[in-house]
C-alpha cells in the first residue's frame, strides 16, 4: 500500500519541481528589459561620419533604449535615398572574428515587416519609438543585416524617402 502511494507522490513533486526553474528563468531573462533607460540618439552615434556624409540623411527622430544588461536598441527615422542607404549598410565596418555573425550585404526580406515584435517591449519603449511601430508595413520594403553584434532592420518607404532604421544588440 505504501509503495502504491509513493509513486504518485513522487510524480507530482517532480512535475512541480520542473515548472519552478522555468518560471524563474523567464522572470530573470525579461527583468533586464523591464525598466529601460531612454535617451535621444543621432545617426552619428551608429554610422561612421564618412558614410553618414555620403548618406546625406535628414534626421527626423532618434532614440536609444538601454537595458540593464548593457544591451541597447536604437530607433531612427530619417529621409534619404533608399538605394544609397543599402550601399552604405553594405560598407558598414565590422571586426573579423571567427565566431562573429556578419552579413557582407543586406537581405531583402520576402515577407512584410511584422509589428508583433513590439509585443515584448515595455510601454515606455513603444511610446518613445512610436514613429517606428505605428506604420502600415505594406508601405515599406523590409531589409535586415547583421554586423558584429548588431541587427539592422531597415524599412524603406515605397513612395517617399522615409527610412525607419532599428539597430538592436543581439
């Protein structure tokens, strides 16, 4: 009789014990993003001066979101020639490392940009970067590029010179 009760008891304890670390892991992983620091940002903070001069961009908006981990995300809105921008992105510098993730050029994404990425952001970050998230993705061509530890997401308006550019530490 004691043996028949022992197995279900151990099974219940095992299931409960397995769930706790997962919940704790999720809480600690997202806690670093819970209270970001938000400040003004300029393209010169992310793009070398020589390439920035060549880009001839008219800056409209820019913010830097810094998280507790030290990682950050910059959001920019500017006006520039889309083809010229893609040429500049191709020539962004990167360090040669054997373990680096690097794109020597940009990738045109075959699917429309998804606004679902904002679901994991804080209200403060969404509000500060509203110029990036409150768009109709169908109005933009969507490109991505990895340079060292940064993912560049570039949205180029199909009808105007509006560029939305997100640079995220990965």
